[in-house]
C-alpha cells in the first residue's frame, strides 16, 4: 500500500515547515495545516490511511479536542502528539483516547522518524482492516435470505446434509446455494469463507447461534 496521508497540525508555520523538511529527508511527504478546523474539514473528505502529527496547545481547538474529533471521523487513523509542554495527566488522557504516542520537544530526530514510521504502519494496518470489513459487509448484503441462512450454518461448521435437515431442503440444493455464496463472497473454500467472516465477526453473529 502507498504511504498513508501524513498530516502536520500546528498553529506555528515554522514548526510545520521544519517537520515537513525532516520528513522529506527520509522520503515522507506531509501536508501542513496551521488551523485545526481546516485540517478537520480536509480529513472528513480524505480517503486512504491517515497519520497525523498534532500539537497540543493551539488557539480555537486544543490538541485533545482535535484528537476526539479525529477519532470520531476516522477511528482507523493514527495520531502522534508533539508538544513542548510535558503534561503527564494530558499525555495519559491522550493515550486513553487512542493517541499512538505523545512526544515532548526537544526530540531526537531519529527517534521521531522511527515513531512516525510505526504510526504510519499502524494506520495502514487499521485502514486495511476497515476496508476488508466493509468489503465483507457489502458481499454479505448481496446474499439472498436463503443464502444468509446457509451461510450462517456453514460458518457454524455444519455439513450440507446437516444444513439440509435443518432447512428441509436436499443436500444438492444446499450445495448449489453454497456455490453461489462462495462466488458472491469471492472465496474458493469454506476455510477462506470463515476467514472473511472473522472480519465482521464483531458486528454480527450467525443467526442460528
């Protein structure tokens, strides 16, 4: 996957400029925002994985308030705080709200870059998970009501004969539906079907469970 969208949010242009140059020195491209409201408007329309380097103290909205809105808009995004104010209670609150890390200036450039690389990796992983979950939900929505019944039975480990007895249809009819389910879900085996189901297991349970 391509580099995640990397954002710098700080009300001081000198800070965002210096951070952007540091990131560019290792091939990372970042977009800077000096107004948090402008950043949030942009984030609402942004696709792909996102990683944000965020200042703690800004006029209008605090970094914590921005983090709360980022979490609401894009719960898959990674947020790294970079601040000149070492505030332990605030740092603890930021981490509880889902911040990836909380760095205090002055920072070691190499440690900073390593942190951002890890945050970008997390953003990629989280975005891929959300994307796979959405694709699986869309595929499930394409199943007919009978196919959904059989899908739940298959996920529950039932054989075609067992499903046929429960639904009062022949095993051959079950196999026809199973083939249609496999095609719609884009899988070639029951094992793959189970793996795909795990992507949305937290959102739904088999109807017969």
